[in-house]
C-alpha cells in the first residue's frame, strides 16, 4: 500500500499565515494613522518686553514674519486618539535683526506641547509655545 501526501493542508497553512500577517500589518497601519498630520500649526508668542502674547496660525511650509522673527512650521502631528494626547511640530525660527547671520536659526527642531522644556526656544525678547495642530 502506497501512502499519499496531503498537499492541501500545506496550501491552507500558507493561506492562514498570509491572513494572520496581513491582519497584523493592518493593525500597525491603523495605529500609525492615529498620529494625524496637520496642515496648520498654532503657536503662542510672548513678547517679554510688553508682556503681551499673541496666538499665531502658521500654514505649514510657509514663512511667517512676526516683528523681528521669521517663523516656519515644517510639519506638525496630533495624536488625538491616545490616552495622553501629544501635539508636536518641527519649527524653524530666524532672528531678522542679525543681518550677518541670516542663514543661522535661533531655533530649529521639534516642539512638544506637553513638555516645552525638552527643546526650549531661547530668545531674549520672545518666547514661543506650541498650542495645536490641525
């Protein structure tokens, strides 16, 4: 008597493995989409001399001139669906009063709304806080 191999079990195993891996991939993709990229960034600027603050709405990848500062938001994300939501933005700031160092940024990096002290903006006249991303 000759035994036959059951090749259908192997084909089904590959199908089940594919479905399992595809489900894991979709789960990671959905969780990655929880960080929503926005087109606009809200920041608050404090003028330390006059003690007045202003809410500024920045369009991403467009330069905004505020008195002596040139501010540009490159990218912002908002994780609204987390238990502890976090707004973060990549911001570049130049001081326009320093003509000789026009290409040097006063601040160039990520800002976090919940922890502004992680990457502080250090300027003698102005202070900037990240408020929102939409």
